[in-house]
């Protein structure tokens, strides 16, 4: 989303790595039925071509065109590093997985870097506008918002290239660090950034770190007016009370995410993902506690390990684990609101069969329309 910082980062890599090129697909012309592919090096543009849309989707055209172009560059034997400069609203996870799955022995995914202007972190994160309203939709059916798209761009990359920004203050930098505490933050013009471009990248580990069942969520923090609340409970939510509180919960923080447990769906792990006042709630498969022992062998090892670290004698891995990060966060008020949405002692004591008869308040969000 931070196009100027992105271009500055790419230019630094082209100047710092001999025999490097940048491949960029401009999706802004998608409305005209085509995508513009540009190849450049440190001296300037080497070629510019147009490729047609695939299924009326600019991102689909990018997927179809990207790997063949990279393979062509690799076959020439003249390119040491090909920087894939993704367009504004393209998310790195999808493209990284395309390269990793189709590149074979010819291509090596050497790292994923997100360019950041620290002064724009909160404005982007708090922007609930649809991408379509900003002219950034990748397809006619693209319903993403600026806030949630930017959050995924930020949180997927292990390296953040920080542009020098006079407008950024300590609050901006604290927010950035709390949103993605495990990322390496390096200045755009640094030698370290060039080195990190070759550090290596594991697509499977990156996907696991984003999966709601085993995500590497931020920890409690409080710095420069920015706070992170980690809310962890073992009792399920009352579906109706939680649904009624959704608007207040979405507006309580610039960013919130995690996994949660509804009493009327005791076997389903649910994902919570909110930014810019917009919330996405979806099923993420079963809790491991609901699976027969024989099915555990089909579950990835990282998922089993995450469940084992947080296993409860009665409920297994079923839990509430939500993380809220924001400037001016009202931790106490937020925790009180969340606690009020849990089952009461009487409701909890009634047991799972009674829980399933509670109002299915989330049916409209979670159950597909046939």
C-alpha cells in the first residue's frame, strides 16, 4: 500500500545487487482488460508489455504471467536477483505461494519484504474503505478493504523496510512494533536490507504463522500511548451477546485478530480478523479436541504442537485467544466487554448439548447460502 516506500526499496535493491531486475505488474489498467508488465534494472526500463486479464481478474492474470516471466529470466543466466514488485493491493502470501509451488528447481524464493512508511501505518490500518472505492480492487468481485489488506501485507513479511519519514513519531513506531513484533525492521537504504533479500523464506512456516489455530500473535505491550491486550479465556461465548457487541469490539482497536469459540458451535474453530472497523469472521476447521485420535495424524505437526502448548484438561485446545492493538486502547473496558459475552456460570453448567440450542446469531455470517 505504501507505493513510494515500495519504489524506494526496489530501487535500493537494484542499485545494491549486481545483475538484478525488478518485475512489476501494474493492475491499474484492469478496467481496460489488460495488465501492464514492466521489467527494469538500475539503469531504467528494459521492456514494457501488456498481458490480457484472466477470468476478468487482474490478480489471476498476474498469477498466470508471473512464473513464466521469472523462469525466462532464470533461463537467461544473466539475472542474480529478480525483485517481484507487487502492485498496491496485491497480497504477498498468494504470490509467494505461487512462486514456491510452481518455480521448481529453477526459482528460489529468497525472501518477502514489505515496504513501510511509519507515518502511514495508522491511516492505512484505520481505513475501512473498500479497495474498489480507492481504485485498488484487483477484480470486480474484490470486497477487501484498505485496512485489512494492509494488515495482511504487513504481518506476512518477516522483513519490514522502513522509509525515512519526518512525519512519523514514537506512537507510529510503537504501533508498528506491536503489530508485528517478530519482524526485522531495517532502513530502506541500509546494507542489511540488501543482505536480507537473500536470507531465505519458508512458505509453509509463513502460512502456519498466519493460520488462526497456531498464529504467532503479538504479546501484551504498552509503549508511547499504544497498547496491546491479549485476552485469553476457556469458557465459550454466548453467540447472541457476542453478536450484539461486535460493533463496539470492532471499533475498540485499530487491529484485532485471533481465534474464538462459540457455545452453539462447540466443535468449530473460528477466526477473528478486524481492521479499519471491518470484521471478518469465518470457520477455520475443527478444534483438535473434537477430532478422533486417528485423525490427528492428518493434522500438520505445527498445529498439533500449538494445541499441545495450550491444552486444557477439560476443553482441549478450545479457547478464546484474541489480541487487540491500538493507540489509546481501553484495556479494562475492552476486557470487561469481552467477559460479558461469555457464558454465565448457569449457562456454562448446562453443558454442550444445551449450548447448541442457544440462538444461532452468527448463522448469517458463517453459514453459506445454498
